C-alpha cells in the first residue's frame, strides 16, 4: 500500500539525495551496517544520498522512538525481527526527519551523518540459512537446452513447483570481498577418471536475494500473502558458480561444492515497502499453480539489472548483460511460501536467492554459461580480450534500480574480484 513516504515530489534537505541519478533518494532509505573512522564499532544505518544516518545515534538523541540498542549491532536482524508496523513507522519517521525543513531538526541530525565514501560497509544481515532457487523460465530453458534435449528443456516438475536447493550461509559475503577461485573434483568429457584442481569454468549468476524478516513457527506453513508480508527487503546477489565442478557432482542430488565457496550480496537491504510502487504482475503461470502457491496480487518487481566486468588488463568497465527482475516465473513470495509448505521454520535473516535472472535476448542473459553458450561463443570485450568464463583478476559488478518519476530506488552494487586458487 502506498503512503506519504512514496511521494515522488518528496525532497530531502540532504542535497545529494535529490539527484535523479542517486541510488538513495528519500523514497528509498535502505538499511545497512557500517563502521567509520569516528566509530570502529558497527552501527546500523540508513542510506540517504551520499550519506549514512547513524540510527544508533539518532535513537539515543531521542529523535527516533526505537530502542537504540537495536542499532548498536553487527547486523540488522534484531530490527527485522520486530513487528512489521515497527518497520513501517520507523521508515515514516525517518522520511519525516530527513525531509523536514525545520532548521533545529537539521542541526540535530547533521552531526549524525557519515559520508558513504568514508564508511566501511559490513555484511548487513546474519544469514541464518541460504536457499537458492531456479525461477527464471528463460534461464532454465537455456540450461535445459544446453545440457539435455531442446524439446524437453524444462523438467516435468518445473512449471508446478519452485525448484531450489539449500546453499551455504557461511560463505555469503558482502560486496567488495575478494573471491578465491575454488578447487574441486573435475571430470572433462574426454577423461576416463576425475581429477582435483581449480575450476576452469568460473561463472556468475545475476540474482536478487529476498531477506526474511518475520519468522514462522516450525510446522506452520505460510500462505503466499503471509510470505509476501514476511519479507523485509531485497539485495543484489551473485551466486558464483563453478560449472565444471557442478556438471560432475550435481547428479543425483544437485549442486554442492560448485556453489558453496562464495555468494556476494550488496551491503544495503532495500525494504519491500520502498519497492511498493514498482510491484508488477509476473508472467502468466500455466498450468495454474496449486492452491497453496496461488497469488491474488502482483508479486514481482520492476528492477532493471546489469552486470559489468573489469579485467586486470584494462581500466575500462563494460556492461555484458542487462535484464529485469520482473520477468521471473516464480515470485519471491511463492518461493518463501513453498519453502515453508512442509512446515519448515523460516528464520529472521534467511536469504532466498531468486535464481539466475535471464531475459529473452542475447544481451539479457544472467550468466556467462548462457552468454557464451558454455564457452562455444566467447564474448569479445572492447579491449579486445575474450571471455568464456571469469578469469583471475576479473572484477564483476552487479547493479540494479527501479526507475520512478524523477528518482530511482537503487540497490548500490555487489562487487567481487577473483583471486587465483590456493596452491595444491
């Protein structure tokens, strides 16, 4: 439901928040965790323009009617665990404080601002559990065509059930964390026996991550509507993948070490409330989902996404993919509802990866596996370099935003640089 915080005419007295190109206008107000030169202890903050509002200091000043201890934390889980009315009322209060032209209020808040360029961003959530889905029909069709039969690219269950697997919460890292090339067991098609060594087919997966705020009790499934309400917000997510390790290990139980080594997320959690104006219908689902997966409202989001690459040999940044979150066949709410349907207890801080987000055109594919068709058609970069998969020294950056009327709701970036594998 739209409210005063979504008003496209709303402006902030923080001047940088009023730029049409900032990711963080007053209509956004995403949550993150940071340290600064002035304070080495982690605090929860909200981004506004090129600044961060220190919520711990704001609460201790009496301007924010929330227990200050919630914001003297290394993650935002304690705040996310509160009632949804607290999420909304806190957002409304922040919107008021950062738009109010009262000079006395500004004078109180200005000393509590920290420049983003001087802050160190931390992993924003304590990831209790990480589940990755496979919810883009275009991506699933491409992969099925590539490795099975084009006439039967989708498995028989794909149109009936959100397919997913449990990943590793322990290796979810914040943007800017270097990623070491993983080692694993490999068996090329021409080899009679497997060997152990570094992956030769390191890939990205362009995804969005839904962050669970409100938990559900074990044995208590969520409806799609309840699941939608229990999602606190979203992050950019790069589920790094070792395709050659994966192809050898994934049968019969699915991905394991090929995806356990690293998952990169953006440092700002954009609240679901901030995304409300950009809610859209997803693709028509046919056959009709079973009743427990039925949606009675628009549950997708119009988020423009892109992937950029920088190589060790060139200073140039090149965009290699542009797509949109709105085309996902299974919504995040359906994914969460299905996850809980057996009675699984979902916890505050659980992270649900959407699965690779791919479009219908060559330049809208969300993985190098698809962009190069498993290395058969290499990408030629502006520098003249070619890429089939990610090489050592490459830096991959995910970006995303929703475009409003004169403003945009951005997610910042999810950045990772690839380091060589450990020596054997």
